């Protein structure tokens, strides 16, 4: 028998076995496993992973919807909680009349008086986090900080050279 006919014969026997029904479950199982693997791959490459390139100053900035309002944050893993500037807090629905600056926190710049709040919702891409504990800074200036009270709710995060990867 010529050598090129052997692979053809094996394929024909395999097809006949599947068509006869003996290999049907095996084929179905293989197809289902392949489809599941493709779905997992899309999920890991899709909305569950967000990569952020560092800015020229070396920091990572991210726009997050807070109570439906887009706010620009500096990602700060050294901050215990999310910290909003007074103007960003107002955009998110926390005007000055709703705030009591009665808590003192320690920062790298020394002690600060802040107002404690709870953010109804924070959203990055399709990931929503509800009831995030936050503080409002008494003084205007600077930028809001995306601290651990939000980051802890994610699947994880990592820094790779000039990229921050959030696992949503």
C-alpha cells in the first residue's frame, strides 16, 4: 500500500467511527472544551483586564465613574481609602453642606482633617464596586486619589515596568 494512503485510511476510519455514533460523545466533549477555552481566553483578554500606561511624571491616572460622574484619579496604593477633592466630591453629589470634617488622618504631608463618606458606586470599564468608603479632603488642590478601599475590591492589580494592570 502506498505511504500516502495510510493517513487517508486512518482519517476515513475515524470519520466512520464518529458517524456510526461510537465517537459522538468524544467529539462533542472535545468541541465543548475547545469553545470553553476560547471563551476563557476572550474573558482574560477582554473587560476583566485593564492596562494603564504611566504618564510622563511616572504616575498612573485613571478615569472612574463615581455615582455616575467621571472623575480623574491618581492611583495610590499607599492611600488607605479613596480620597476626593472638594470639587470632585461636589460633582459626585457631596456638596459642602453634607460634609463634616471631623476625622483626622495621617498623610505623608502630616495630619489632615477629612470628611468620611460612602460612595454609592464606582465604575471602571464594566466593573462596578458598590458602597466604597472614601474621604473628602478639606482643602482644594491636587487630584483625587484612588486608594485601597477601591483597589481591594478588584481581583488584583500589578505593576509591570511602565504599566499598571488592573484585574477587574
